[in-house]
C-alpha cells in the first residue's frame, strides 16, 4: 500500500497550496512559555495552516517551536531577555528579513501593528495585518488615513468601532486547538482571575466580588516590568487566606487552574479587543462572568457559556445562578465557535479575497482527514 503525505494528496486532488508568511511579535516566543496571547494565537494559526498542507514560514524569535519553516529574526524573545533589548531594533531586523524574502510568498500576514506599513506599501506584495490591541488611541485615525489600501483584520466587531476609517478585510475571532485544554465537569469552590495586572483588567473588582460572595479567589498573572507598583499598592495588600496569588501559569497548570474554578471573573473596564482567557475558560467547561465591555457580548453567550453583566452587583447575582449553567454546554459553545480550525478557515477565506481568488476554496470541500 502506497503511503502519501498530506501535501502529496493535495497535489493529487489539485488542491492549491498557498505560500504564507506569518510575522509574529517578538516579546514572547511562539508559542510563549508562559504569558503571551498574541504569540499563542499565531502559533495555533501557523500549526493549523501546516496541518492543512500549506507552505508556511514563521518569522519569530529563535526560541520559537513550530512545524513551519522558522526564520529566527532575533535570537530570543524580548520580554525576559537579559540584557534588555530595544524592541524597535529587533523589529527593524525582522522587517529587513521579511523584505529580503517577500517574493517567496503568496501573502504575508503581520501580527504586530504599524511599523511595517511604509515598507509593505512599497514592496507591493499581498499582505494583511491582524490588529490585536486597542484602537481608541490618539493618532491612529491619521495613520490609517495615510495607508488607505492597507488591509486589516479585527479580532472582534467591537474592536473596529474606534477606527472605522481603516480598510477592514474581515473580523476573525481567535480559535484554539480543542484538545489543548481539557474540560472539567466537577469544579471546586473558588473563583479564578487570569490576566494582565493593570487597573483596566479588573483584578480589584474581582477581589471585591469574591469577598462579597464569600468565596476564595485565585489570581494568576504575570508581573510586567511597569506593573509592579500597581501590584504592590493595590493587589498585594489584599492577599490573605481568601485571596491567593499564584503567579504565571503554563498551559498544563492553566487547565487545572481554570477547569477547577466555579467561574472565571472577567470584570474589565476597557474596550477589550477579544479576551483570550474567556475562551480558555470555556474550553475547560468553566463559565465566564464578564462585564459588558469591548468584545465581551460577542464572545460570551449569555446564560449559556456564562453571564454578561453590567457591574459588580449583577456579577454577584450571576454567581448565585452559576450552578444552573451546564458545563458541558459551556464546552460545546467553545467547540462550536472558537476552535482553531474555524479561525484558520476564516483566515484562508480572507487570504483568498485579498488575492482575488473567487473560484471557491477546494481545501474545504476536499479536505484530507487528519
């Protein structure tokens, strides 16, 4: 019996193989060792594209791990590197390597924001940029008006509202591998908070909610270089037998941390572009109680995968109803809406549109089973 690899089968079926470059940020490796939402999404997308048989090149830090061809544009991820490196220097080197190889690709997909726009406008190769951050910042309207043909992808519909002038190619929700975090259907009695320690992320509100609910709260977060003062002044004094700080967690520990929680608290006070931790909790079968800000109403299915609330009082009311949510349905909501393959298919449709491919997508109809 003749054994064929996926790419050979694709050639036999006349399924087109796309040459795709993924350009990652350099703060973390791909995938990140601990914290790092954007780099984690880049990894999931890259590996799914490889699985589908496409020719993928990842431009990232040299300590990244991938089945794609890796171009190590800087030796190590920047956040924990010693001595500290000016990120503009590393990004400039990355752009030089992208420019040198631009003709090798059908499309170049950027995951850091603006620095590449003048270069790509002159290279005249197909490209797209996924914007992973907040867009309600001074100067961005003027910037995108200066690049009217630059195509962007938003990660929620709400994210793009702050910048309607941009040339939006699509909205693509994040997706993660379904088997990365396994669900837990027998939780313990504590609340979880996972995220960056900054005022807008809502750790202080989570502490107040937990205290009023008389429930333990476990906080997992990295301590950014510029956030230690906030931690020492606002969070550390609250730590006691009820409020626990567990530091940064990798994926294996995150599964237990989120899966055993009664609920994830997501009491944000900013226009969250997506909120990856919400779908990580759903993957674990853990419902989300989140404030109605930014992308939250798009991500959380109210009364199915959690509760979308207006403030702390409604969050407390939601906690009293949390046992009525079916953790199996929470997990099903994740699989139905936020699996990595769904994200990847959406990006492939976006690449097709940008390349003017309108004849359909044969890799959807003739996909080779994994």
